């Protein structure tokens, strides 16, 4: 099943941005740094979806470059899938332009990859799957 997992919003400061969401009765439930992306993330649940605040930890990070060029705002839309490997292969077979050809591990252990905006109607699209649990 595919659903909207979260909306990624680039911000200069999570601390400054959180006040608006808290005034709406929403609260950050998870905050962590994703070192390989050079970004600090804060997840805010909204019903069955989430808002992900993205604060760069370096100016040369993807989010840092986004902020320098476009300012704060919507960075990406993330779709949740049940089989990320099959989805990646299907998109490759269709010739979709990808930011990376490999699945990565992000915040909370979620698996993800990005589809380039040129293949997604001008929107940076993240494809993600829940963390793999070993029982």
C-alpha cells in the first residue's frame, strides 16, 4: 500500500519552527541527526502522516543548499511503500531519474531513496519504507 508518509519542510531552526506547530496542538515526538545527510530532523505526527522539519547541520548539505537557494519551505513529499526494493527496481525500469540508485537508512531507521524532481512533476519525491525489524 502506498500512502503519504510525511512532508519534509526545510527550516533554518527547528527550535524556532516548533512553536507554530505546538500552537496548533502538535508536538515533536522524535528528533535526531542524520549524519550522512548533514541534517537534523524532527518528526511531528499529524493523524496517520507526519511533518518532518529539516535543519541543516552544514551549509553544503542538500538542505543547506536548498535553504540558500529557495529559503524555508516545502522540501519534499515522502511516499510510504511496502516493498522499497521492488519500487526502486520498477522506477529504474521505467527510466525515472533518481538522486541515488541505492536505498539508504534515514531517521528512525527508515529505508529511503529520492526521485529527482525532473521525473516527478517538479517535486522532490522520497520513497520510504518502515525500518526492517529482526524478530
